[in-house]
């Protein structure tokens, strides 16, 4: 891939917003993103973006969220690595019912652990397509005493199988992909900007890198 500089502040993370008394609304809906040159790629994202909104709280605070489904498919939010009550973890048919098109579901839990976590859509049999179109994001739970750093950076890696016009190529549940290595994309992105990306830091700066792999099958 060609080298390309980018604005580093796009990846620098804001401080936690603090506890919320009312649910933060997050919508699963369609959107557009330029993943391949100037071509628009149709995506599905939380709030129409991918990655979706960064959710950030402090350890001991409750995450208070309302998922609104604006898609034509049922969906839910599944949380990777977070210890939460089953009823709040979106695994339709096992822990909760899927959120129907036009419906909503309130999510509230207090993570017992600090860390960088991954959230994504989950609703069989459409989960592979929904995640493949961009329905995912990051949850950060800050430590009670975070380490002192000059830069706090999130890198969300993904790959997209696109044609020359930037459209999704091939079926998301192609039998060959299911039987083989999975859906491996042709375009690799970092925070939905084509890789590689370049970041510059001051000499001796302490940098905290938070890495998440959103690929369907690629070992990033």
C-alpha cells in the first residue's frame, strides 16, 4: 500500500464523559464511507458511522445506552471481553430477543474491569453481514488511576472486500468463505482510513496504543 500521512488527532481519545442519568441513544443505521479513493461505500454503522461512537466510562460507572434499530434487519449489541449480566449481552435466542426494525432496547451495566473492549452487532443469521458492513465500535473502561501518557490512541483494524467502484464484492455468507478461511477483504483500514497510516510523536513521549481487530477472519 502507498504511504499516506493523516491527522493524528483523529485517533487521539477524549477523556471519559462521566456517568449518565439518561440513556445515550445509539442508532444502527445505513451510512456512507470513502474506503477506496473517492468512491462511496455503503455501510451499516452505529450512528451511521464505522467504527461506531467511542463509548468511554470510568471503572465503577454504569454504561447507560439505548440501541435503536433503523435497519431492515433485526440486530443486537454483543460485547467482547466485558463481564456483564447475560441479559445485557446481545446474543439473540440465548440471552435476549433481537431488536426488531424500528424497535429499541435499553442496555445498562457496570463493567467490573478496566480495559479496551469491542462491541458489535449480533443477530443470527445476519450477524456476519452486519459486522462486515461496519456495525461495530469500541468501549473503553478507564482505570481508577490511569497511567500518565502524552498520547492515548485507539487503532481499529478492519479489512473490506470491495470492487473497483468501492462496493462490497461477493456475498457475505458465500459457501466458499464459510467452508474456508472466512471473508478476507482486499482493502485494509485503520479507523476506516486506508492503511498504512503514519503517526508522529514527540521524542520520548509515552504513548498508549489500544488495538482492536474488527476483521472477519484476517489475523491482524
